[in-house]
């Protein structure tokens, strides 16, 4: 495992859409392991592959003492509304209030390609939305700007 460099806001890579993962191999496992080490090193609760320079639909999260690895995640349902402050490892110390769904259901795959489903409320829902946004080239600050207009 290795700590990878975090791609910072302003880098055009963070605005690009990530590619679907089709190969579940040792290289993917290495990416997931490196992302985990990187996230913990920088005290994050989630990390998307684009944040370490890889345009693949891969996210990891550690929320409420539960660790998740999600490959090709898709939000299939969302309910309610919740407004809280968010931050991002790619945005430094900036924190802003963002409106997100209170509850979401996500379908994804694990590191071996098996289908999984995660349903989360409050912080888990927020983290799922935040990390999946990264895969579509959206930063939480983009959401803040959308919500102001």
C-alpha cells in the first residue's frame, strides 16, 4: 500500500467524468488499498479515485465506523432533505453548507465484481452523494453554487 497525492481543486481532472470499471483485478485492489491508506493519512471520511488522479468509478468511505468500497456506484433512490457542512480533501480547509438527500440507496459492486447495495441516512447518505459526485466531475462547491442560484 502507498499514500497517493491528493488532486486539488483547480486541477481540470476533477471536472472530468470517470470511466466504468470493467476489470476486477489486482490493479484495482491495489488502487483501493492505496486509497484507503491515503484517506486515513489525511483524516478523510471518503475518497474518490479522481482525487488520487485515477478516472475510474471507484469510491471508499469510512462513516459511522463502517468501511465501504464501492465500484461503479449509482444512486437508485433518494428521499428527504438534509443540510450540513461539508469539506473535501481536494478543497483544503473550505467548509460550506450543502443540501443533500436525507436517505439514499446505492447499487454498486465490490472489489471482486459482486453486486452490493448500500442504504444510508444522514452522514452516510451525504458521503455517498459527495463521493459519487466526484465520479461525475462535481465538487461539493459546485453544489453550493447551484443551491445559491
